[in-house]
C-alpha cells in the first residue's frame, strides 16, 4: 500500500505540533482540586483560623503564561503548604525577629520611593518590626561594577552586595534587605536582575531603578511617583516573602508569582494567595484581620485604589464567613 503524500504531510505536521507543543508549553495552571490540596487540610487548624484560608472570590487561579513569562520559561512545580512546613523554613523567634532595610547609594527626591513608606509597608505586610538603617555610601565598599551595553548605565554585581550584607547581619535580624536605586546584575551573562537573595543566609538586595519610566527613556506620567512606590512595595513583599521560605507561587494570582519582565510584575497582584497566607501566618502568627486593616490603611494613604478595594472585599468575605 502506498501512503497518500498529503496524508503523510498532515501526519508530519501533527507530530511536529505535538513535539513543539510539549517543549513550548509545559506549565498548566493547577485545577481547583490541586489548588485546594496546596492550601492543605484546614480541619487541623483552630476554629478561629479555619475560614481564613478558603479559596473564596478574592483569589483568582493563576492564568496561563504567555511566551516570555516566568512560568513559560521556568515551569516550576510549586510549593504547597505541606512542602513549606517540610522545608523547615526560617521562622522569626524571640531573638531574631527584626526586618532590617539598608539603603545603598542615594535615593534622589522625585526619582525614588519614600524610604519611610517602604518601611511602613513592609511592617504592615509582614506584621513585623522593621528598622531602616542609615544610608550606605557604595563608594565606601569595593563592589564590582560594569556598564550595561544596552542601557549604558552602571550596574552593581549582586553577589558582592550579598557578601557585604552577610558580614553586617545583626544578632536580632530575621533578615537584612539592601535596597538601591542602582541597577543590578547577578552574573556576567545576565542583562540585569531586579533583585537577588540568599535565603539560608537571610540577606537580599533589590533595585528599584527599573521602576521609573524614565529608566527606559519613557515619559513619566503625572502619577509616576505613586507608580514607583507601588512597584517598589510589591517587589519588597515578594523578595522578603522568599526570606520567610516561601517559594514562587504557581497556584493563584499572587505577589509570590515569579516574574520575567516588568509587564508581568505589574500584572501580578499585591496580595498573597491562601496557600502563601497560610505559610506566612504560620511563620509570624499574626492576626489576619488586623493585618488586612493595616494594609488597607497604608493603601488608602498612598492612593492605591485597586488594592484598597481588594482588601475591602476580602474583609467583607471574611466577616460573611464568620
Ligand atoms: Zn522570586
Ligand atoms: Zn501564592
């Protein structure tokens, strides 16, 4: 029997699509059953907490990633609540419980987020004591730098900063986070990085340089100061979340979602999903409603309307379930 050539071509195209499809798209958003499994067994919780980690209307499943998005490029398997507990994460205790923020280099007025506001946000988000350290002059440290060939701007090597931070960790520090308006790179082969952390050593560094539209030669809108603060708060919540041992979230739209580009980090929400809220609450043991109220107050002060509305709806949902 002779195979019909057209059919054979169809078959080859079909095979190509299967093979190409497997390589191009190997992350599928988890179904509801898997998401609930990630939150874990709520029956083991005290009565007062049981209703607070339900999926509810406030939390949306993670969307399918597009080419170039984090999960498209790095199909991670996710960390359930149980995985988190089994990983024996760093947990604040009576000796080590303070989050330190260390500004590196200058924070020019009008082009930087307010350090006071960042401190306030981290304190509300993690329900923890936060101390802002004095500004550190980068010229005093021997840090490796380079000029980025695309932006023609100076960048600092993150690993040098992390080594410096490790030597400066105070006894009561849960973690020490350097923040800077300088652009960063983690390795010679990378174009740039928004931030990098060493989780076991409780240090990290984050740059807000690329949160200013002017960095890309774009015009700053009239709300650009709010935009810089909004983006900077979000990256701090994400990166300090890692310090608590929380890995990238693959279950819901969540501040712990990985991000490959600015558009993707802008699209992820400011809040943490029920899986990661349960992890953080286990770690810090805060009152969930009180935490939401503090966040709402902060968002109101900053004019972050979308976030104010989200917390308001979430609080309504919690009170309805009680
Ligand atoms: Zn991350
Ligand atoms: Zn999450």
